[in-house]
């Protein structure tokens, strides 16, 4: 009986400690952390404190040589408003490269392709969090529809 009580206390302590760490991370406020010193283009990723898939997209950028700065925040609405990203085009994080916002898990080759076709674009967007996209688990089922936006309006799209 004493052994069972000790196990229950240990499990309760570990569970409580894990919950405390999660709560501390969620409510820790905004932070800016340099993630890599890659030699490629400089990008800034604005992500929610509670989103895990954004970390996978950041790893994807780093693996491709990008110099990534991460801004973790409780509210990503400010950056989406700054770049005039409509609600139906939003995803979990926004990456800024030069003066262009990349909304969501957009593959880098698609970013290059759509930027070449639309030199005046302000936003490249892959709405939602589609399975199999860069940084997202799952299997890609068909092409992704990736959008070019200017002044909050779609100007072009590609299937990628």
C-alpha cells in the first residue's frame, strides 16, 4: 500500500510540474529569440506561443539556410493586420522576408515562383494548416492553392 501511495504521489508531482511548465510557456508574454545564424536570406517568423507546428516550419527554413529570427507572441493579429492579411487567408504564423509576408506553411519553391510572377505582391498565403505542407505532418493530397495578395486582395494564385 505504501508503495502504491508513493507512486501516486510521484505521478501527481510529475503531472503537476508538467502543467506548470505548459502554463508558464503559454502565459510568458512576448519574446524575440534569434534561432539561427544561417547565411541565406534573413526572415522573421511571428508565431503563437502555443503553436507547435510553427517550430517545424522554422526548422524547415533553417535547413534551407535561412537566417531566422522568431518572435513568439500571445497575439499574432497585429502582424496579420500590418500586412493586411484577410481572415480567410490566415494561418498559424507569418514569416516576413524582405517586405513580403509569407502566411502559413508555404513551400519555399512556391514562394520563389509566385514572387517571380507577381513582383508587386505583399503577401504569399497558404491558408489554414494543410497536411503535408512544409512543417506540417501528414501526407500531401493534391496540389496546394497558394495565393498572391496586394492591398488585401488576391491578385493571382498557383497550384503547387
